């Protein structure tokens, strides 16, 4: 799982990632507010965030996060 998250961080160049925890993705998309990103992820793709503010959205990965979900997230973020 950590390998896939690192791949997301490296390859999704339209996003900025912050934080030190390898299981958390703190995502900022320059063209979107954190609220817009959160709404898009939830409404369009069914991905729930942990917390959002005006600048970024935090996504948590854990025991229930399988490779299929991470691949879906990669496909979404790589297009931003």
C-alpha cells in the first residue's frame, strides 16, 4: 500500500502533496479549493476525505484500503 501511495505522490504532477505520514495524503490542487476537490472526489467518485479546508484535502488509507481503491484514486488525481 505504501508503495502505491508513493507512486501517487510521484506521478500525479498536477497535485501537490504534503505531510510526513506515509498513510495520509494531504492533497492540494492549485486550480481547486480543498472544498471543491473534496466535493468532486465524493460526488463524482464516492471517495470520502478525512478533513478538508480551503486549501487542501486529507485522505487516509488503512486496513480497508485495497489496491483497487488506490488505482481508482491514482486515475482520478493523475488527470488533474
